[in-house]
């Protein structure tokens, strides 16, 4: 916290503080620090992702999906962000959009196994076998 006083415009300080607060299960403090880090540097995908996870934990799937989508837009090579985007889309009942997201990740030949599991589950719900 002293570092935030000495260097109040350094996003890395707030990001590290947020991660620490999250590890200590101090979610509200983590959220505040993630928001500050993102406000200082809107390219911090990890801050956006974590804000999405926090929003989901607080029962706000719309905000969760919006934050995670932002993170994935910033880091499209990060399969975990894409998977989480699809997961929240499913929670919102937007299964076809989730399938499109997951199929796009599969085309990149991901090794992130959860992508395949969720995609298979969605295909089965839809009544179609996997292509």
C-alpha cells in the first residue's frame, strides 16, 4: 500500500496489490485495485479478466461476460480467456455464440482441454455430434 502512495500512477503496483488481495480473499479490496490498475492501463487483460471473475462471484453474469470479453479481445492468444468468455455466454443463455467462440479457439489448435469439454457438452445439448 505504501507503494501506491509513492507511485500512484503505476498500474503494475495496483495489479500486484489486487492479486495479493485476491489471494488473501479480500475480494472488495482486490476489485478496487484491479479497477485502478485497469483505469491506469486499459491494456491490462489480466485486470479485466479478474474483474470478470469477481463480477461472476458477485452474481453479475452480464458484467462478468463483458469484462472477460474485454480481456480476450486484448489477448486473443490466451485460450483461458476465450474459454471463460464462452462459459459466461452459456450462463447468459447465449449458447450459439459460445459455440462460435469455442470453435474459433479449436481452429487455433489449442491444448486447453476445457475448451473441448465445453464444446462437446454444447454440441450434445444441441443434439448434434461434434463435427
